[in-house]
């Protein structure tokens, strides 16, 4: 435990925190639209202001942890301003994500020091993770990814410490953390599997590391810690694990309404999950392709070549195996998978990327020495060149993503807010337009199925597109480009009665 107060750790964590803050604040300040799922979480959070918490938890069909954290941050901001605008709710959700990323990165750093005992690789692994475009964007969006990863990393570190230092109370704290993570995402329960298997192994074959009585106490504490937090929620909801379903907001609900859900059999949206996605494709895209060789070479070296204690190898292997199994199930039985699903697997293996990059740089150094003996300085130079190139690629992708967001959606939302009434119903290709406009919206995918009740229709117009035929009299009221790099336009039509 001495490593917690070492100067090297303080310096490394300071740098990582500053990088996280700079990128996070930049992305929050330049983010044009939050994710579609984010609108769901914020609407759930807003219910805590007017309804009994138990009533809210029983009625919403999403885990309450992240919405409740949004509500708490929103209440905290009350001390500084009484502005109850939609933008303040959005900022509260983004602040929860960024704070979770900051805390999660600290605990991931200490996980790495326990798994590797090589702080240089741990530091560079977390630094690369923080600037990966997906990781950075999820940490500034209104999504559950980093709140989930925060609790997952805290619980995982507690399990590692409990196993390495033979502390029963650590397993109890891990159980409590797992319960809190379960309220954000049910996948957090995987910590009970790792800890349970480890403790059962020590019950069956006790070692000098943990005798049977201590293992039994640790198992009991972990189970009780989880049950204390999770059991009340399970009782309210009437189940332990919800069916995986795709949700969307009711077509007639506005941002000020209670959240309503369509039938589980309906066609709906979860955000960035449909399409021809596979586990490997998601891993390649998240690692911007460049860091993929480093990941696989580093993992191979860690498990085959690097000496480690039994608890290090067990927990590292258990996490990878179980998460791969969950992803295969998601892909083959749920028939959809996104980069958000594969992110935890990448996050907890990022420590291996710098190891792989070091092996690659050593290989390049030997091949470029031209018969001369390679020096440590030469290998180190190649290592930093490879890392710097990867970091540059990530920053370029981040900036490119920021400049290509759908700013026209926000322009259309502002026009709707100023030129329509709260009673108007607006047909939109993306529900976020009416969400930001704080108007009633009906999302459509087929123009032929637009309801006759709508007062306005918003349509994406491509180049050389003809005037639409909605089967009713319409008048064009507003036109804007969708974004700076796209040739498509967004047109608002008023339906004439």
C-alpha cells in the first residue's frame, strides 16, 4: 500500500487528471448534441424533482443510478444558480460523466500498478485511454459508460487488494461498490463472479494467502455488502436483471413530461448499435486501428512472458474471459453490439498497449541499427515516436469529430423554440431536435407514416432533392445546413390547415 503516497504516483495522476479535464471541458463546451440515450437519462433525472424517488424507480425502465447522480449534481448547482433550464440539466449529466472518468482513471491507474508493477506502462496506458476518441466522447456525453466504469474499477481494485493483502473487509467494500454499480448498469455484478470464484477456491484449497475462516468471512461480507444496496432496488422492480430491450421516449412526450415507454416489441433506438458490427470491428475502431497491434502483442506478452503473482493472473484473465463471453452473447443472441459494449474490455486491457508498443519499438530499433548494437536511448526514442504518432491520430480524430457535429439540428431547435408554441406537434427525423427546442416531437423514419396531427415537419434534404409530397399542403419556413462538412440541409415545413 506504500505506492499510494509515492511522488511518482502523484506526478502521474496529476498529469492524467489535467489531460482528462482539458479534453473533457473542451468536448463539453463544443458538444452540439448529446446522445439520444442521454435524453432518456435526463428525463428520468428530472422526475426526481417532482415525484417520490421510490415511485420514479418503480416506473422508469432504466437503472436509476445515473439519473439520480444527475439529479444530485443538478441540486448541487442550485447553490450557485436557480436557473432550471434544459441546458443546465444537460450540463449536469455531462459533469457526472466527466467526474466519473476522472475518478475511474485514478482507480484504473492503481489497478495497473497492482497488475503490472511497472508504472511507466500503466501511466502511458491510462493516458492513451483518456485520449481515445470514444473514451473521451463518452466521458463528456450524457451516457452511463464512465459512471459504470468508475464503480467497476473501484470494485475491481478492492478485489485485487483483498486478494493480495488478505483483507476480508476489502471484499465487503467490493460488495457494496458492486451494489452501487448495479444501480448504474447490471453488468457490474461481474465483480461478484470474480470475487466469489477466488474466495471459493480458497475455501476448497486454503493457502498461506487466505485461510478458510478468513475466506468464508470475506465471501459473507461481499454478499451482504451487495445485498444491502441491491436488494431494495430488486424488490421495487420485481426482478434482479432487466430484459435487454431497446427503448425510446414516447412519441408524444416533451422534455417536461413524465417519461413514457413504447412496447418492448416496438422498433426503437438505443444509439450507435445497429448495423454490421462485430466485437473485433468495434475493438479496431475504438483503438483507432493504430493501437491494435500493441494491444494484442502486449496481452500475449503479459500472459505468456511476464512473471506475476497468482492473483494478478487470475483477476486479469477472469475479466477478459467473462467480458468476451458477455460480448459474444450480446452479438449472437441480442444481434446488436456497439463500441459502447466493447469499451470495458478495452479499458481494462489498456495497460497492455504500452507493453506491445515497447516490443514493437525494440523490434524497429534492432532493424534500423544497421549492424550496430542497439542502445537503450535508441529504443526509448522509437517508443516515444510510436506513442506520439498514436496520440496525434487521436487528437486529429477528436477535433474532426467536433467540427462535423450536426450543428444544423441546434439551429433548427432554436428556430422552433422561438416560432412555435408548446402545443404544436413536430415530426422530426431525430428526436433531439424537438428535445432541445422543448417541443412535442414525433420521430419518423418513413415520410409516408407521418401522423396527420403534426403542425410542422422537419426533413433532411439531400443535394438535388425534389420538393417532398407529404399528402398535405405545406409551406417552407426555415432552411439550414446540417453541418459544415455535409452537403445535406434541414428544412422546416409548416402544415397548412
